C-alpha cells in the first residue's frame, strides 16, 4: 500500500514513521495541501491522507479516481472539507480519526480561557520589557462562574469535568443530549444568555454554520467570553469582530478561524496576511488567537497516526471500515 500524506509537517513524519513500523507501508510526505492544484501528486497512490487545511471537492476526487486512489484517510476528526458523498459514489470511501485525545483540545480551551481572563499575554509582553506594573491586568475568578458547553461529545465531556474542577456551574446544549451525563442541559438561547463563558465543542454542519452570529452575540452578557476550539465557521467572524469592538462581549479566545485555509499552519511573518478580519481580530486587546493547535500534543499525534494506519489496514483487507464517514 502506498500512502501520500499531504500538508505534512515534521511532527507528522515522526509519528507516522513510528506507527508504520507495525505495517510497513510506503508513505510519501508532501508539503502542499491536497487541492485541485496538487491532486496529481497522488499519482500511483492507493491512499491519500489529507488534513483539515485540504480541499477535497468533486474536481479533486475525479483526479484522485483517475490516478487510482482507493481511500481518503483523513487524519482528523473533522471532514467538512471533503465531498465524501461524491467520493463514495466514485468508489472512494472516506475514513477519519473520530477521537484521538479529547483532553488535548479541552485542556487547550482552558489554557486560552485562562490566558484571556488573567491577561497573561499582556503581562508577558510587559515583563519582557521589564515593566512590572499591574495596572490594567485585573482579571477574574473562574470559581462559581457559569460555563456554557455547546456540544457534549468526548471533548465537551472532558471540558465539563475541568470546569467542575474549577468550581464552576456548568450548563450544556446539544441537539442530541448524552444519557446519564451529570450536567444541566438547556436550550441554546438560555445558555448564551446566562453563561459567563461559552465554549464550542461541536462539529460543523450545514445546520450550525454561523451559530454564533450578530443575533446570538447580542443575547450574551456584555461580560461574556466565547471560546472556540472546534471549527471556525461556527462563528461569523465579522459579527464577532464588531461585538468585540463595541464591547458587546468581554472577549474571545479562538483556536480556529473560518477562513484559516492557506493561513494557519504556515509562516506569514515576513509578508503579513491579506485577511483584514483576521488581522483585526488578532489586534484586539480582548482577543487571543492560536493557529489550530488544540490537538497538538504528543499523545494526540501518536493516536492520530495509529488510528489512521488502522483505517488503511481495514481497507487493505476488505474489512468493514470502522471509522468511515457515512
């Protein structure tokens, strides 16, 4: 089996090479993301292994089929960048990694939250310049605040436990509530209206795109903070920018952005970015943004590589694809 791994980084190679010792596949690591311009680079591959920054639309799928690709093995939980229905019609199933380390993402969301509310980035910059003044650095306790969890899958459940560890009151919203979960479920409007912190842990679907928009931002407390470590398009970025500028909410901590493709995972330091909305969000004093690194831990990378290669093995042997997107 020959696997072409697109959008490859050094840490991908390290962990896939280690996991591949049990399989012995031929893995080709390519720096470009998979899209209509790079799809021909999959020539001769049985499997392509894209990441969330890739675009696998019908045109790409047609090229992959022509080049003999038999499987799209996403090395991520998300798959909204794949036209998986069309791919299946062309005889190319799509598999994914539904869970790797829910702790990695949930913990990162709290790292962002704490950095924001305790103004750690401002404090860090000051002390680097030997400015030890505390003026303007007043934060707030998490204890006894209300933490709203949108999405109670594996990551959301870990976040609930962390929030309880801080002594926070927890509200949850999910269109498919989990049974026997010790949390108070409510509707989305109530959660947005009453929470001090709103954190998103849900996949992106056609039904929840821009679920955080001008209307829902207006419902929040003007002291509320929103955290997103899921998918960027859950939030209308322009509406969020206006809410931050007008101080309609307290702040935002983002690990994802709806137009991150072509920006995140790349070094733009020498040329800047053309996306004005993202540039202005980064400049806001009440916002903190990281580059989709919530999953980036040794434990998660190891689990991603191992599960991806298990998915390939199932396809190679003609077995039921445990993690197929259907």
